[in-house]
C-alpha cells in the first residue's frame, strides 16, 4: 500500500487565489479537482497550527512570499525540514534555533 504523504494546505490556497485571478482555469469545479487529486495521491493535509505561526515570528525574511514562509514554518515546526535547509533558512547551524 502506498505511503500517505503529509502536505501543507497552503498550496491549495494559492491555487484557489490564482483561479480567482484568472491565472488558472479548470475543467471541473475546484473542490472536485482538489479532492480528487488529494485522494489519488494519498495526501493528508496539514492544518495551520499556532506552533507553525510561532516559527513565523522568528523566521528571517529570506522568504518574502507569505505562502513560502508558511511552508517553511510548517516544515520547521514539524521537524520535517532537513538540517541543511534549516541552517540555510536561519543562516547558520550555530545561530539561533527556531522555536519548538
């Protein structure tokens, strides 16, 4: 049986916004498209939690896009980001650590 993969809900929000702006068009309703894609890929959506937004309070502004910042914050808060990625995000392995 395939492994279920956790995914942020942020890309779904970004897709919805781009559809509303006319940048993307779908041949089926958005809700149907998203639910089918999530089920077919065995994704489990991660909700936005306070621990994710807590990371945002100390996240450097290397990432200005709010969607990207939330993705980074979720990965760090869930300890699913590789150590090198966290080091790159915070500038150094010996510098301040993200809140846990």
